[in-house]
C-alpha cells in the first residue's frame, strides 16, 4: 500500500518533466540549435544526478511549511499538484510545480487543522519574486555584455554558431542539474518523513540513503516526462512569448541555471556564512518563472517591442490559478480519502506546551495534575513537620497518659461504698 501511494509522486515527477524541460532546452530546441532527442538525453541524465546528490537543500524548507505526517495525506498532496500541473501542460502553459505543491500543502494544513509557518511561506513567496527579478537582471546584463564583445571581436558566423551550440548544451546540462536539485523537493519532498526505503551501504564506501533512493525514483519519473510529453510546452516557451536568437537562448538558459543553483546549493550557503555574508534561503523556486524572467530581460534590452504581452498574461494567469486549484483538489480529496475510504490522512499532533499570556509556557494537563497531587501530599506531610527555625513540640507532654491496671484497682479500693 505504501508503494501504491508513491505513484502520485511519480505522476508529479512525470508532469514536472513534461512541463519544465522547456525551461532548460526550450529556447535551444526552438531555435534549432539542439535536437530534441539530444536535449532530452542530456536533460534526463543531469536531472537525475541533481535530484540524487543535490536535492536535500530545499526539502527542509518545504517541510517547515507543513510536515505531512501520513502516507495517504502525502499521496493526496502530490496527486493534487500533479493534476494541476498536468492540466496546465495540456493548455501548453509553463506553470510552476513549486506553486502547485505549496498550494497543495496549504490545503492539507487547512484540512488537518495544522498551523502554517507564515515565516517560511513569506520566505518562499519572496524568493519566487526575487528569482524572476534576478533572472531578468542576469539575462539583460549578460546579453548586453556578449553583444558588445561580439561586435568588437568579429568572429566568423560559422564559428560563432558552433560555439553557441556547444554553449547551449553545456548550460543546458548545468540547468538540468540545478532543476533536479531545486525541484525534486516538489516531487518527493512530502514523502521524506514517511519514506519506506532503508539506507544501503555500498561496500563501506558510499551510503545510498533512503531519501536519495526516493529522489532517484522522482528523477527517473522526471526523465520519462521529458521524453514523452515535453515538446508542446517547448513551443510556447521557445517561440510564442518572444522570438529568440541562438545567442539570446544561451543567455536565458545560463541566467536561469544560475538562479536555480543559487537557491539550492548548500555549498554556496556554507561559503556565504563562513565569510560573514547573509545566506540565500534554500527554497524550491519556479524554473518556469525564472525562464520567463530571463526572456523578459532580453525583451527589455530590445525595448520590449517584441514581447507578446497576451501570451505573458496567459502565463501569469496560470501561475495564479495553479496553487489555488491544487489547494482545492487537496482539501476535497483528503475529505474523500478520510470519509469514504477510511484512510488516515493526518496524525493529530499534541503540542508539548501552551504559552500563557505572560509568555511562560504552561505544562500539559497531565503534568499539571501530577504537580497538584504532589502539592497536596506535601501539604499533608508539612502539617506534622516543624517550621524552619523552631524546635519540634512533644505532643505526648500535653496529652495525659492512659492509667495502668494497678492504678485502676487502687481507685476501686479507695472509692467509698455507696450504701455506707
């Protein structure tokens, strides 16, 4: 039954591969610099590597937003996100899997009555906006720099074409690795607390953890989605929003890859902290939003005249609808699983302490009753104990002793006869 629940995560991975490949190789394939099959092979390989070896960074942030603690609940969360992404893929819109899974987690929080960490939610939402701005900025700056260098260097067009093709493949591989590292938390992150896989020790040299096995399964699902259903979205990203030259395609993918890497690298986070710099939060950002930001950055350099704003508006509407749709599907799906199939979709968690108005934590009820009983016992004990600083009083001195048998006979002898 546990492995059946993982099917929803596999479905979400397939949906991510079908929808997000366009964010890595869409511009390269659309500009006919790289064949689709070549792009699919490279993207699949590096997505799996990124998921297995770099996917742990963003999982902790996702868990802090809402820890789904039952397998059936995790099944419904990932299924709702997958259905939302699949629907948008059918509409040929590059949507955000990050938004879908977070909308689904919020739906689970609402149904289970679990509290939402609004600090984590705010950090994630702000990171989405920052990713768009960063990608647009990187894309615009690198594009202007390369355009200026090429004007001065006078490279032969055939040589430039060859360099651009190689560059697209290299940044595509880097982008695929970053996509796997950043977005595998969306696919399998909710299953991490309830993973059924055990750690495998490989010849005492390498430990293949249960979480890495989970991420490997998700990475393979993404790869299958890349091969089977990604060409439709590639058309939207590569051509419909803005016609891109091969050089512009290279710049957009490079900017997106850098942003995804920045928001998923533990090594970069450690380096920043070691040098006293503020760390960038490890957050599953949207590769769809990043690639659109990069394309818009190129459009701004071109003074925005070639951007198709209707297509951009449709994409933005998809970003807005996706988390709402995923949250609603999750809420009603959990209701069906719980009340129709009698499955445990969440486990109630009793908080260890409740804060008092003064800020001091109040102990649980059981501990309070134990303390009260102990206080009553101590009170009974203290009633017979001397006060501090005072000698104990001898109660036997104040209480007359009972008469002995000889004294009783003597009293009978000395008592006058009543008939005398």
